[in-house]
């Protein structure tokens, strides 16, 4: 069992894929954090744009 674990650490095949997966995970967490933080503001801006395209006042 220990030899298999050592082989996983020493073996470099697949290392690049793991690094890309970690980067993708960090980016996904960042995007979710931004959407949670700015979600209401983004929705309000889209509603304002839609209202302006329809020719109505947005009320803000």
C-alpha cells in the first residue's frame, strides 16, 4: 500500500491535469463568490437595460 502511495507522489504523469483542475476549481470558487456578492447589482443592471430597450423608465 505504501509503495502505491509513494508511486502516486513520485509519478509525474497526470500532474499537469491536476494543476489545471486545481486552477479551474479556484476560478469557479471565485466566480461563485463574485456572483453571490454582486448578484443583486447585476440583476438590477440587466433589468435597467431591458427597461431602456423597451422604452420604459427603470424607476432608479
